[in-house]
């Protein structure tokens, strides 16, 4: 079975209290739905193993947005990373621990 790394390269992400933003580049031949399902499966298993939370973690659906060649990928990554700031969870992005980007 393919790992998430075999399907998609994570460019940036931020985990919010009730959802995740994940900017990824699919590997050649990879499909979006199986890649997202694999990430959800791995994350659910880790959450259940490492916390007392045992309920369903994810909705069955997800929303996607394809990035076109002309769009600024780093700008989109910055927008994703700033979500905790816009949501009022922190006053500085550096104070929010649940994010990363390949450009750092």
C-alpha cells in the first residue's frame, strides 16, 4: 500500500480546532481522494492511540481547490498558515504550534 508521502508532497498545513488546511502537490499518477483518505486514516489512528479521544475524527467529505500554474503557491501557503491569526486563536503565528511549510 502506498504511504501519503508516495501520493502527495506536503507543502504547508495548519491544524485548526475543527478542520485542517493542507496544501499538497500530488505525485504523478496519484489521485486526490485516496491521498486525502490515507492522511485522514493515519491521523485518526495517531489521535486515537495518543489521546483519550476515541470518536470519529473526520467528516467523510472534504473541500478542494486546485491551484493553477499562474497562482502564487507561496502566497497560498502564507494564507493557510495565517488562519489561526485570522481566527483569533493567537496574536502571532509563531505562537501557534500546529503548522508547517516546506519553505522554512
